[in-house]
């Protein structure tokens, strides 16, 4: 990865980038609202990575990257629709789509590559929702970010967003969050390798309690996050 691609990777991963992911807690806020439940954040993050993000978002990302490498906008929309029906809780599905469209809208006038503009036009026309993993797969390929590195970035960005939400919800300190990021480093590569080898037909997740918490979020009397 050359220096320009590295800088592009930093731009997309930075929380300063206005995709809207900072507004999501992925159901964590609902978990923490249950004062009777003891939450092990480390175990919860592990479960999210192993059972939700890697087998679902990351698999969709990998296939979107390959579709972008082939210049196939129609395939990108197909993968996007496949991911849409795989995200069962409406709150998670809407959050992923909002973040993806936020990414597309931010770069609408800055990225002139025909494939990006074609995909963007299709999302505008309602051909697919424009989920964030699909947008990242497309952009990583266009900006020459290697697929494996990009997959690591996706998981790292999720971890940072998840732990940042925990900090803002008052259940975790900054130093503890950094310790968790260090602890989870060795888990990232195996998850990426597994996702890169997974067929699109196997996309999906199994974390029923996390899905239930995501669906319950809309019914909280007070909410800091949108999901």
C-alpha cells in the first residue's frame, strides 16, 4: 500500500469522517439500560465481532471489493441487497444504510471515478440501500487499499465505535478502552481471513440477544444514540 492509499485509509477510518457511525451504539445502550444485568464489555465485543460483524458486514465487504475490482456496478447492488435482507433488526439495517449513504454523500463531489458515480446514481434511484460495508469495499478498491488491510480497518473501526459508545455511556474509561483494543489485536486477522474465504450465500449472523437489544432500543424512554 503506497502512501496515498495509506492516507486514504486513515481518512475513511477516522471518526472525523462524517459517515454517521458515531451516532450508533449497536444495541449497547439497551444492554446498559438494564441495571439488573451484569455486562462484560470484553465478552460482548468479542461476540459482536465473531457472530455479527465478521460473518455479515465483513463478508459483504469482501464481495463488494471484488465486484469493484471487476468494475461491476450491478454486482455491487446485488451484494448490497443481499446484505439488506441479512440484517434482520430494522434499527441495525437502517443504521448501516444511513452510514453508507452518509459516506456516499460526503464524497459525491470529491470522487469522480465512473464506478463510484454509477453506484451512487443507483442508490439515489433506489436500486439498493447503499450499506456502509458495500461503500467501503468500493472505495477501498478505487483508492488502492489492499482488501485484507481494508478488512482489518473495518473491524478496527467497529471496535473503536463500540468502545467509544461505551465511554460516552459512562461504563468504560479511555485507558480501559485502549487496553481492550490491544487485547483484541490478535483476533482481527483470523476473522478477516475467514471472511475473505466465505461465499456470499453464507452471509449472516447469530447473536439473537444482541438483535433483541437493538430492536428494544427504540422503546427506551431516554436515548443518547440512534441505535
